[in-house]
C-alpha cells in the first residue's frame, strides 16, 4: 500500500491533513517532526508533508525537521510552519509579520512563469484559510514564488532551477481546512500528480488492518468495552467484535448524565448488533462525586476516574478496555505526536488514572467522525444509529455549566428533548452536524402570568461541520427558533429565557465546557 507521512510540528490541524489524504484514497501516518531519514525509509512513503505548528522558526532553539529528509528523493510539502521550516533550512528568512493573518484570505496564483506549477494546476485565485503570525521575508536560493496574498508576498513557494529535482513545496495557508476552497485539489496535485501515488486506501482496508491489529493485541484474552449507544463506541465495539467475537463483553454505564430516557433507548439500539451488553446503573455514584464541582476540567477527570472504577467492578478476567476515542478528542487533550497546545481534557483521554488495571484498545483513535460513520456503514450498522449527533463522553455534566445537580440535569433534559424533537420534525436534524442545549449558571428576571420570575437561562447550540475541528454556527430559521423557545419556556419549569449561540469554532469550541 502506497503511503504518505505527515511530520507533526504540533498543529491542531495535523490529523486533519492525514484525514484529507485518506479522503483521496491514500493511506497516511503521522510521525514526530524530528523523525530520522532511517525511520522514514522503514515506512517507505511516497511523499512527506510537514505540518503547521505553534512556535517560530526564528526562536533560539527552533524545532526543525531532520535535514536528511530533503535528500531522500521524496517530494516534500510544508504547510504554514512547515513552509517556514523549509525556507529557513534552505537559507531563506522568516520574521514576525506586521499584520497577522487568521481566517479567510485570498491568494493570487502566479501565472507569469514559463514553467507551470504542478501544485497549482487548475487552481484559480481563491479563498484560503490562514492561521499565522510569521511569514517568509526572504526567498531561499533556488526557489520561486507560486502564490501570494495581501499579507504574504511569498505565500507559496517551490524549488526550481538547480533545486527543481528536490520537489520541495511550501504553502503558508492550510489546504487541509475545508474553508480553503481548492485545498483538496492542491493535495491531490501534490500526491497524485507530483508524487505519483495511486490511491488504494478505503474503509474496508482500514477495517481489515484494525481487525488484524486487534487480534494481535488481544490474543486469546477477554476484552471489556465501554459502550454508550453513540456512534463512536458502537462502531468500536462492533469492529472489535468482528475481530475477537465472544471474547468481547460490553458494559453500558448509566452515569446519571444522560439525555431523557437514554438508557432504554441505548439498550434497544444495541439489541440487533449481537453484542453481549450489561447495563450498570452508577448514576448515584457519579452525581455524588460531582456535587459542588464547577470546574469543567475537574468534572471531566472525576468522570474519567469514576468511569474506570465502575468498569473495574465489572472486570473478571478481562485484560483490555475498548474505547471509542477519536482523534479530535486526542488532539484537543494531549500532544500526541508533536508539541501541540492542550485545549481541554476529554474523559477518555486526559481523565484516565495513571495506574489503570486495563490496557487500552482504541481502534478509532486516528479517525474523524465522518470516517467513523463510513467504517460503520461498511460494518453494516444502521443509518439511524450512525447519524446520531455527537454526544460528549462526560454527558450533560459539561452542558450544565457550573455545579451539577439532579434537579438541574432534569431541567436540561426536558429542554433538550424539545429542541431535538423540533429539529427532527422540521427536517433540520440531519442538516446540522451537532445540536444541543446548555443550561447556564445564570438567572434572569421574567414575567409569567403577571408575576415576576427569576429563573434559569438556556442556550441553544447548532453547528455545521464535516469533522468537528472547525465549525460554523448553523443559521436555523427564525420561526423555528421562536417555536422552540416558546415551547421550552412554556413547558419546562425553571427556564424563562432562551438564547442562541452564534459563535464559530475557532475561536469558540463546539461544546461550552
């Protein structure tokens, strides 16, 4: 199988690069930024991509790729920080820009050179996604400019002349982000036209690889799986079941933080899948430990530790724990391959105790949500289950802002049930990536029945996205929002005001905590 290596300099978008590559039918792996040429040769890639990163190449001790990667005879593409690392390595200069570029910008493709840039073949002047404060201010010798923007005169460069055979390219913008209009075409040009890769990767090949890997890890040991009825844990469970069959035992934990009637719904969803599932009601334990805790990080860690404790009570001879961890969970929680910034901890990543009794099997760890759904379809899981909106592992604990109590959870459950019900009946549910309600730690004055009220404020959230790494707020119809607001205020006791969140990611996150 032909492959691409992505060297990670700590960008929040590193796995998104790998994801876009896989969308082209090409297998990709992520390795640390300083991977040696010898290690790279072991993987046998047909191309190398250098990711973005949060630091500057002009720092006293900059992080740089091993210089030997440019002598492997493999095409190299640098993105954002990767471009700047290329420029520095080959003798150019990078400095802080007087004006930063974050968000959308327009690039202008150079057309006055005799030799057409294969990277920009069939790419017009267009909008791209920028996220940088530094830029190339002096071109390295043996390179030429192939695109510019209003703030970056050397927005795209490539080797030419005596260095043309190196096949080294650099982009200041992010082609992997969906807001770059021709980003996928740029990656295709680099990987297929320039590197000559023949696409041969698919969901089926991923499943085959994971089944082999799971069997190798588990051997003849029994395995326990935390299953929630959501897309991620269900796909992970079915995939592991395909690999080891009756060695798998699933446990569904009712942590008291679920949506209305969720436990019953989940067990009904799971029945046709042929999985062995035990229902464990630990709601009192979770709520007791969360009492008086307002910090979102502390909530997540408490939930993570309690989750493992409950599982340990159901462990008999099992040696492994299956989790439906996805890459957005990982990249926002910890630095996996490079020096990335921590955004927040996830209950199934940052919240795990250091001394846990079970080893982890996380077959979906390198996938994004849409890829998980594709794998689920290949496994024969129903579309109804696969198209459920994402639901956070900590559940409603991170949607009840501030301290969590059973009473506040019940208020949120009732309101959220109305919201989701209206989305489905209006045909809007599948038009948004994720929608949910958030109970704020705020009370406001209202008037109901000629009486003054002082009740809770509820926020509605709906976003459009393809991967969860970036998202725009969904512009739901005003009459729909008015109907939902009216129903919630009239039907849910304890709420007298409803707001709609119009923040995008970035700068906000999708969840509020």
